[in-house]
C-alpha cells in the first residue's frame, strides 16, 4: 500500500522519499521502511517488454557481487508482469530483487512514470541520487559509479552517529531481576510470534527466520504491582525529563528469553506499524541478567553500533525507530519488555479493536494503568497522580 507522495510527484534530493509496500515479482513482499539503515537503489524500469529494461538488469547483475545486505540492496521496479519469471528467480536474492508496481502508483510517486530512472536512498531513506535513463553520461555507467562510491553505513553521515535511545541504570533492583528470572524458569516460556497486517487487519504470525524468542506474561497482580512501582518511580520521570512525554499506561508486561541453544534473535522491525500497535509510543527493554554474549540492540538507521543496558537497567526508544536484536551466541538473555503510552493513545488502541483479526486479544483498558490511583478528582478537575508503593518482597512459589 502506497502512502501519499508529494503533490508534484517529484523526488527532491535530500528529502525523505514516499514509503511503500509492494509484492515481489518472484513471491513475497517488500516494505521500504524495513530497508532503512543501508543504502537502497530503486531502479524503475517500466515495462519488462522494453528490451532496454533487460539490458539495465544485466548491468546490475554484473555489479551484484559487491552488494551486501548490511550495505546496499537494489530493487528493480516493473510496471507490468514479466513474461519469464523463472529467469528472474535465478538472479533474485536478498540484495537484488524485483518489485511489482503494476498499477504504476510507486513509479508515479517517484517521478518515474514517464521516464525510467534509478533513485538512490541513504540509510535514513532520503534521496541522494536521481539518475534518469536519458542522462548524457549514460544511465548504467552513472549508476555503477554512484553505487561504487557509497561509503560504509557507519560513515554515511560523515560523523559518528548515535541512536536516540535513553539508557537508565538501576531501574529494577537486583532482587527483582532474580525473581523475574526464576518466575520465567518456573512458568516456562512460550514461542513469541510477531504482529503483521493482512488485508488491513492485524494477525499474529510466527517465522523463526525473523524472530526466535520465548515469553512469559506477568499476570499475577502482586508481581505486576512490584514491577509497576519501580518503573513509575525510577523510569517514568527520566522519560518525562529527556523525551518530554508523560507515560500513563504500559502495554505487554512480559519476561522474555533469547536462548543461544535455538539462535534467539529478532530481525529488523518497528514497533508501531500495524493496527494493533499504533498506540505504542516508547519501547522499554530491561536486562535481567548479564551472563550472555550477543543479543544486543542495533538501530540500523544510525549505524551498526550495539546497545546494551546494564543488568537491572532499561533502554528506552521510540517505537518508530527501526531496530533489531542480534543473535545470542552464548547463554540466555532474560529481559523484561514493555511499551509505554498515554491516555489519547489508549483511546486509539481501543478504536483499533475493529482492525484485529478474529482470535486476537481485544483491548479493554483494564490493568494497563501506571497510575491506577489517579481516578479521584482533586476538586480542580485534575486527576491526582499517586505513585504505587512497592508490593514487598516476593519469593517464587
């Protein structure tokens, strides 16, 4: 589904380009936003019946040996179905692929409907080159020179970059960390899927190539109160200070485990894309142990730097940030995971119940409040915010 483009349908160098989703000619689908964090070349070829389109593909294939998923990927865009899909399957892969734009919407949005061209995007998906087929220096040669000149992603800005992520140490006490790990071990985790929109409605899917993790929901009220109390006192004020956002609700209170025995990881994604997740504002990831290797957070739009909060500490980042969890290579990483949001977001979450597939859990606004005591009025029409106290020490039973 194509999102609205600029009114004149012209790509302006330096500007963000229109995001889109499209089917792959050879099967599957492509979401442009997930390809952020690397250079992307979109070669708009028009109809595959044009002999020149095949010649341009041949030039790209000659260069494809130097393409790398962490550096550069190339998508060729067709406005009509190719006659020989099998030949395209033979050359397609993770770095060179073919997109179906049979209604021409994507090509029009990129100014390529009347003149085929190649548009090159930087790791934050702004246009850095727009090379039309009629360029004097020759299209294929110019594209080749541009692609060969692209620096490493970590050097793409000309200066070192850091993701807009906040690390807050000492949010959970070590006692609570140990308790939650024991809680997980006693309960036993279940395989965790991921949410995906199908025909405009959100469903939970499972694909171990994209995500491998086991989760336990923290449903016991006393445990939730203990968790909530430390988050309210030790994390929420920091988020309000540094992100200027007052979190009042918490979604998905779980203990998760990435296990090296089965290659625990989570492929690149954003946390607020589908209908069931549009209410989410900030993601919270808290390490409950430290005896593991790998399994760090990476924000590809800002380079390959790895981020890891300390044991008991949290890393907080916008749910709109592209991120991934690298494979755990030794031991098990135990983590507490949650999303924070506000009152207006809660209304949106409830409204989006209508956009969930049958079988998905509907939101009822029950126990997601960070400040459950805020119901009474202080006489001035404003709610009184009372932070929850600790629920005391708990021993796994």
